[in-house]
């Protein structure tokens, strides 16, 4: 892919090249990120690296999770906002990268994304940045 970069944002290409409901994994500088376009139109960017043991996080499914609820209740929520790691199943927020597994303090790296003039742009990655 041809990611043109400056110091603050990187143009990832036209929005129509990002299919709904699937990750598109791409390299920006020395980072490998997954860009996910939800059916509601939100676009997320998250490192393709699980902070637990290094799995390719973006090979995991996106869905929801069980959210805090009353004792004896199971309440499903956050649908479309959570990626589940393909190796051990830890769940991470696509918004913040926070690990949603109780007691875990790890966080996957996320990047701000915007859509301007029909093009997807990501911030926070320099083209020459080292891992
Ligand atoms: S490597 Fe992702 S949960 Fe273990």
C-alpha cells in the first residue's frame, strides 16, 4: 500500500477500500496496524499485536462481550467494539485498546483515525518510527 505520511497523520487511502466488518491489516512506517470499519461507520486502528503474548490481534473476531451486570445476570454489550485475540481469547476495546478481561491491566495500542474527504487517515505513527 502506498501510505503517504507526514509527521502527524498518514493517509491510508479511500474509505471504500476498507470493507465493513473486517480488518484490513497494513504497515505504516514500522508498525503493523489493523484498520476496522464497523457497520455503523466508525473506523478504528489498532496494533496487530496482542500485548499478552504477541498474537496477530487483528486475526481475531470483532463482536461484543459480557458487560458488568447484576449478580445472576448475563448482559451482552459493546457489540462491534471488541476484538478477541485469536490465541487465548482476551478481549480488547477497539476504542481504547483496554483489555476487558477482569484483572488484566494490559492495553493494545490504538491510534486516532479520521475520515476526511473520503480518505482514511491515522495519527500517531511516524513513517520512520522504530518499533
Ligand atoms: S496472545 Fe493474545 S490473549 Fe494471549
